């Protein structure tokens, strides 16, 4: 309880104290004024009683000599002189001794004198003396009444001064403790509503306004910190979204570029440069294997070489220094479930790590590169199959043409052999040799078509066919050249058929 009494007053208690103080001042003024007015009222009644005694004294003086019928007047005057109200008024105004002297004079001298007097002149002096005492008593009551009235006026003035001082104090107190802090709190609340967290409320004391100011200051500081954290997060999220947008744009452009019909170097160089710009990777190198052979591969890097300058290629950036050995070498295999197409090499600086988005970017790009190399490998194989099918078709047509020519030559040789008696011995032996050679050529042709790949033995077919033609030339004198291609040999055999058929 003592600690609570000694603790600083709150605003509510201070306002209640001011109200109570003003009420106490008003009540005190009214109480003092009421008490003084009550005394004034008692003095007025006492003055009235004294005036009544004066009139009654003169009535008794007029009634001298007194008789039995005047006894009520004496009794009435005695009641008035000894009334309790007059006694209280005299006691309150300090006139009790004079009132008692008048009462003693009335009882001991004036009444006996009036009872004995036969005429008015004998008691006139006594009555005049009694009336003079009443006048002095009334004068005392008047002075006391005037003093009380002046005291009432003074009390009212003092109360008015106190009320004025209390009013001034209340205005100053309200301005210092309520109005100014309230304005600061409103200004701060308005600033906070406009996202201005720099203003602070400077309210001294330990009252409610100071507590509100401290609470608003703390709230504003926390809001400023929260907004700063949120703005930083928004900036980070925005930067992350922008980075992801760049990654998606890069992947989309890389996908379009990788699936274009440009040469492989022109497709890969911008992709590797973009990967180096979006990640921490340096010295990026892509090795593309030839038919799953790691020893035979093509290298694609972000560093231009002499061949790039000779070709006038400006796809790779100039002036970028390699990282060297100060880092960790990372590897990504470019392979699917069946084939290994190559490997992606890159250097990561020491103490740095790829973020989750960058790791996903590299993995996605590796998948795109693998798909591109697989598609190129598939297209290359499709082209090889088409070429092989075309070569097989040419081989079949060439086989048919050569077979037809050989068959025609065998028939011509048979016709010549049928004229065996007319031919000399050397010609018959030559025809026999030609026939044997034709049979061997026929067997070799069939074996070539069924067992030996056409692409690996194309020159042998051409030279074989040319040799046979040269043998026929020497024997049957056909015009021709030794160095013939497959198509030329076929044409020569086709054009030689009617010549052989016309030979004798």
C-alpha cells in the first residue's frame, strides 16, 4: 500500500485529483460561506430580537403604571430577552456578557422599577438606559455581521483565486501531459500509416502517455525492422525470380539453338558461354565422343583458338583468362541407357558452391546436350543407312548389268567355240581361257554381292570388271579404257553386248 502511494500518479489519478481538488475548493468555499451566512442570519435574528425588546420597552413605558392586564407584555418581553436564539447569537458574536448584563439589569432593576412606578418620568431614565444597552448590543451584532460578510467576500475571492490558479494549472497540465503527447502520438500514428517509421514520440514521465509513446516507438522500430526484412526478402525473391527467368530464357534459347541446323560448334559455343555467365563455372569444356570412343573426341570450349580466328568466328568471348588449377573440376556424363556421347568438364572456384537453381540448370542443360547429341547421332546413322541402301541398290543394278554382260559374253564365246574346226588351235585355246575366266568372274561376282560389303570393296569391283574388259578387248578387239568406274564399267558391258553378239 505504501509503495502504491509513493509510486507516480497515473493520468487518470491526476485528473481525478484535479477534479477532487476543484471540488474540495468549491465545497470548502460553500461550507465557509454557508457557515458565515448562517452566522449572519443568526445576527439578523438577534438584531430583530433586540429591536423587539426596544419596542416592548417603550410599550411598557407607555403602559405605566402597570396593572394586571399588562403582565402578558412583561412576560412576552422577558421571553424575548431570555430567548435561546438571542443567547446563541450573542454567544456566537461575542456579545454574551453584554446580553447577560442587559438581562440582569432587566430582571433586577428595570422590572421592579416599572412595577413600582406610578408615572412615566420616574422610570424613563431606566428604560432609556436599557434601550442604550440594546443599542450597543445591536451595534455589536452589526459589526459582527459586517465582519462575517467581509469574511464571506474574502473567502469567495480566495476561492476564486484558488479556482483560477487551479484552472491555469489544469490548462498547463492538460497541454503538457495530454495535448502535446496526444499530438505526438497522432502524428506518429499518421506517419506509421504512411509507412514512415523514422518519427519517434518524445514523451517524458512514467504515465500512460509515456507508456503509449514508448510502445509506439518500439512498435515503429519493430515495424521498420520488419519492413526492412520484408523488403530485403522481396528484393531477394525478385532477384531469384529474375535469375530463374534468365535461366528459363537461357534454357529455351539453348534448346532452340541446339536443335537448329547450324554446325555443332556454332550451336554449342553460345550455350557454353551462357552457362558460364549464369553460373560460377569457369573453363567449361565439352568433349563429344566419336562412336563411344573416349580417346577420339571433339573438344568445344569457351576459349577461342587459332582455327576460330581463321574462320572469323566471334562466338567465344575474348580476353577471358582461365581459372587455372585454383578450383575443383566437376564432370557431367552425357549418356543415356545405351550410349555415352561425351562429357562436360568445368572448374568451380575454391570455396564456392553451386546453388540449387544453378545445379538444376546444369543438369537440365546436360540432358538437353545429351538429347541433341543423341539426335545428331541418330540422324547421322539414318543418313548412313540411306547411303548404304542407295549403295545396295547401285550394287544390285550393277550386278544385274555385269551378270547380263557376262552371260552375253559366255553366249558369244559358246558361239565361237561351236566354230571350232574353222578356228586355229591358238584361238580355240584362247576361247577356252576366256570361258574359264568368265566362269570365274561370274562366281566372284556372286560371292562379292552376297558376302563382301560393297563400300569396302568398291575399288576391287571396278578393277575386276576393268580387267575382264581388257581381256575381252585383247581377244575380240573391243575399244575401251582400263581405269573405269562402276557406272562406266556397267555402261561398257551394256554397250559391248551387241559388239560381242556381232563377233564372228
